[in-house]
């Protein structure tokens, strides 16, 4: 299993995304969070097809922090069922990965 990962999170707007990102970085659960606005999502919710603009969050973190990171996001996210999924990083710039490790908690 890779030590590092990207966590993909969607939010309804930039205000909510910034709030989540700030919390994750301040609590050392993420080294960096990219916020990408203008994403459009189509999905079915409660029997109806929905089409919404969302903000995509790409969170750089470590595998061992995922459970705590997910708990924090769930505690302040506005969706009933937020998208919080992680992908292992199998390759990366060694100096960047070292920085990522230094910026995140050892918990």
C-alpha cells in the first residue's frame, strides 16, 4: 500500500470547499488542497436526475490520515452523502513527497 494518497471530494460551492480545505491543512491532515471550480455533476438523487455545479477538491495527504480526514470532512460537509474517495499515489517527485510528509501529522 502506498504511503501517500489523493483524496477526491466534491462540495456545493467555493465557500464550503475553502472551509474544509483550511481545516484539513491547519490540522495537518493535508499538505495541500487544490480547489477546482466550474465542475458540473450529473447524478440521480432521491429518484430525480440532478445537474449541479460543484467544486472539486484534490487533497494531498497520507494513507494513515484518511480515516481522521474523512471524519473531519463529514463533520462540516453540507451534503447528506458527500463524495470522499481516496486514490493511492504510486509514483511522485521524491522532494514533493518528502515535503508532503513533513507537512502532515505523524498521528
